[in-house]
C-alpha cells in the first residue's frame, strides 16, 4: 500500500498555546484510522491541518504527494481530494439537499449540472436518503442532515475522508444511521481518518487507533492491540473511563 498522507514533526500554535507537538503520522491508501482522546487533546486540530483549514507553523504535511503549506498553489485541488464531515452539518439552509450536493462539483469541478445531479443522487442513494433530495436541511432530522453532509462530501469524489466527531451533535437514536453510512464507506475502501468517541464503530472499522493527549500522539496501535493491550498508562486510563 502506498502512503497517501504523511505528517513529519508537525507543530501548531494558537498564540502561545501549542496545540500540536511533533506529530508524526503516515496513512496508507485505504487505511482507516480512528483518533480518540480527551477534549482539547489536538484531535480536531490535527485533521483540520491535513486539509489546511488550520495552518501548521512547523513541520511537513504531504497529501497525495503534494506538500501543504502557505505556498501551496493548487490548494483547492488538494482540498477537492480530501472530503470532510464536521460535527455541525454546515449545509446551506436555503438550498435543497440536492443543490447542497451539486454546488461544489458544478463550481469547483466545472461539472455540467445534469452530471452533478446524477452524481448527487447516486451518493444520496448510497447514504440512503435519496427520497429527501428535494427537501431543505431544516425539514430533515439531525441524522439525515449529517448523512446529507456525507453525501455532499462524496460528490467531490475525494480520495480521503476526514470526520471530526461526526455524531457528537446527534441524538442517540440517530447516531447509528450515520455510523452505518460510514461503515459502508469504509467497506468500499475509502481512506478515512475519524475523530470519534464511538468505540464500537472504531472496533468494527479502524485498522489502527491513535490516542492523543495534550497535543501529542501518545499511542498508535493496531485496533485489536489498542483495546486489548494498551501500552501507555494514559491510554489505559482513558479507555477505562469510556469503555
């Protein structure tokens, strides 16, 4: 498997606060990684740096062979390859679900409207809400909105999907439908990095687990080893609190 993401000695500060400390990480194509850790440990900052929603000040981030820095010229092109789903759905409330999904392919990829709509319907079908295409976000449940956001990200046909606590804003009964859609995506071979506390999902989907604390990667291990035989005391404590 070839590397699709590489971080070397990445550091990130917010003013004087160091949010990421010497992060080293390699992600292979089709690898699925779940990042967990306490609030404020740098998990979201880490994945936001991968598509340059946050800027790192030090170190190297390479995505699909291209380094991401302030000098990166084709950042939009790289971003198009890296889909992202956030805690909040970030759908445009005044646009239908279908129009939310076709917007970026039409504007960024210059795709003809008819093709963009066909692609959008295919992805809405994939996350099992094709029947909601003509509705507006406000008419949908939280789980349906999050699946719409997932379909929208897939419409850019990304090579990599980043998820930032995609179920944390949802009611418990809606979490499963979003996780099910993500499991299907994982089974289809998508490269995924997921920040989540959903450990059942992690056990089912992740190839590797990462535990972060205070801006550092404390532990990275194969999923089975991570849960059955964590090395770090900090990881053991965290797992004892959430499992």
